[in-house]
């Protein structure tokens, strides 16, 4: 299993890059999020990878950060979602945006990805629920801002109190963006009691 590549970036042809590792060139498929953060040609690059062996091909997928690779691995576990579709989803949104779409059950955001139809989007929302949370997408370039952390804390509190993801998401939308956690929980509970 190839888990990481470090070498010189010698070609960029989206979505594929070519990385020279001590004389061996590896063709690596990358998401557009990773592609935009790559250095210029001739510079050193390190990519975390996921190696896929099929009957007719051996493919290497590369990621700039561990959270993106973890999200990719969760996506390809979903029935009907292959590596190409998973890469398309991660090219269209960051890991944090994907986690938010799953948490808030926003099918429309997933339907924008090429190769994702209504049935696939429904499966993604169902099977990824609870899997793309705090462990994925909280660190790195797409990290949430402090105000967003407060909203995440408020949402966790509502979920712990037994409210559904949809109820918690609806209550969060009604809150001011800069609300503190304790005040936000109080306001959210007040709106949910109606």
C-alpha cells in the first residue's frame, strides 16, 4: 500500500499530477481542492495517497491533507460511490462544507457534484451521517472560524438534549452569527419550544 509520496512535481494536468520520486514518476489523481494548493512545477511536493487496485487498473489518489483523504475513504465506502465520484464531490466542496451538508441534510449541495444524482445524494446523506464530524474537517486550510465553533458547540448541545439534526440545524439558522454558546443554547431551546 502506498500511503504517501514525496518528490518533485513535474506535470500538472487536472485532475492528474505527475510526481517524480527518485527517478520513478507516479501519476496521481487529485481533487481540485488539492490541485489549487500544489506548488509550481519543479518544486518539492508531498501528497497523502490512497491506492486502488482493480482488475484492469492500479490507481493512485492524492490529497494535500489527512482530513480530505479520510473523507475520501468514507465516501468510497458508500454503495454506488466510486473513487471518481468521491473525487468529484471533494473537488466541488471542502471537507468542512461536505460535513456541514451531511449534518444539515442539504441534498442540493451534493447534487451539484458531477456524477451525483438524487439517489446517490440520498445514500450519501444517510450513510455519512455521524461519520463526517469533529474528527474530519476541523483542522487545516478549511478550518472553521471561532464563530462557527460556537455554532458547532450549540448544535452538539442540542443533539445531546435529544433534538434531531434537522431540528438543531433549523434552530441554528435562526440564531445571530456572533452569538455566544450559552446564549445561543438558550435562544435555540426557546425557538424549539414553540
